[in-house]
C-alpha cells in the first residue's frame, strides 16, 4: 500500500496526508519547496546563523540570480536563534529595505546539539504573514514535531536519520492553504506533479503532490512508512526523553575529562553531542575512539554551519 507512508507521516507531523510529498531525498524536498518562491530584487530571505551549508548555497545562488537579499538573524546569548532580533527584523520600517519574502531556518543543525526555537519563529511568521520553511532533517523522529504547533508552512525531512529508515528517500510537508492560496509550484514539474490538460497548458495537482516526481525508489518509500510507523509505536515523546537523558549524561562525562570541551549551545539541546580535544585533530580523536568501539563523526565547518562556527572564533 503506497499510501501507507503518507498516512504515517501525516500522523507523525499532525497534518493531512494530502499535505505530504515523498521525494528522492530531503535535499530534493527542501529545494522543491524553496524553488516555489519567486523572488524579486530586494526581497529578503531571513535565516539563522546555524544554517546548513546546502541551504545557504541555495540562498546565495537565488540572491545572485534574482537580486534577493540574504539576511542572517543573530544568535542570542545561549547560542540559539534570537527571537527578539527576528521580531525587530520583521517589524523594521525601512524604505531602503525590501519585504521579507521568506523565513527559512534549520531546526537542529547537523554539527551540534542546538535546537532552534522553531515554534517561536512560527508565531512571528504567522503574525507578520511571512512564509516559513523549516529544515527538520535532524529533528523529525528525534523529538516531537507537530507542524501546526510549530507553525511552519513547509517542512523537509529525511528517512535515514532519527527515523532509522532507508537512505535515498525524503519527504516534504506543504501547507495546503499556502500552496493553493499563493499558487506555489516547484521550478520543475513532471507528469506526476501536474496534468498536461491542453497542448499549451498544464495544471498542477492539488496540495503537496505537485512537489513529487514520478521516479522514486518504491522500496525505500515503503521502508520509510514502516520506519515512521515504528517511531509512532515506540512513541516519539518517550524516545525523546531517552535521547535527552543519554545526551546529558554523555555531556557531563565529557566535561569531567581534562582537555575536552563540549561545544553544544542553546537552551534546549538534543541527542547530537559535539566536543573537541585540546591539541588533538578531530580525525585522530575519531580514529582512537573507533579503536575502542565508539562511533563518532567529525564536522567540517565548510560542510556544515560556517557562519555559526566562524562566529564563535571571533
């Protein structure tokens, strides 16, 4: 039953199954949503300092192509997105600046334990009537994520991380009222996302289906559905409590070791624990831990959240 993954994801995220698209990857999902906005010169894209590299590259590409402006929301003293600063950016009355066309942030950056205040951002997006795109690759499956509580209009996620599903499959939540109300569609449609109803005309399919393409890994699609159903059966709330306990225990242990610095920031921290060892290159730490049966990964600034990590060094 190939509708099963849609129903499972809808139950997980708190939306209608018609608002779910299943894609070849989270990157494909995110790009299809981002590409549906038609930016004009001066339009502003607001994002966070801890933004994933692939997303930021897309912002820069669109800015160079259209004349849109990318603005980074400052971080607060805790290291997370500064909600008060976002409010100021959305409220400023400056005739020299264009309108804020999109708020686009990463919920949980790939390189640390930070959890950005996604729901607070959603409240401001709704207040100022600005569309809101959330990259939730690291948060869906790890913690409860409800699109209505968060208030996002688009949410992109993957099967292969905290949902423990197959690689090569992703998904997108697309709020029907925004998609239909603004006539949003991805930069490229195929015969799965639109109907060729006349020689010189096409009609996008309703809701999220327009963000899908015909070719997708059907085995991975089924596997994604099974993984989501498993997460629901375990209970994301219960697993989130366990993840937080294990991560906090790990951080306390690392903080007690000479020469080790825990790098995680934010008022709320997740299951990703980042640290460094004084005088030892990260790759060598990884090799030493692997030899003891401990799996860790290294994070390169250029591949992850450049603005955040370079800002810490200032």
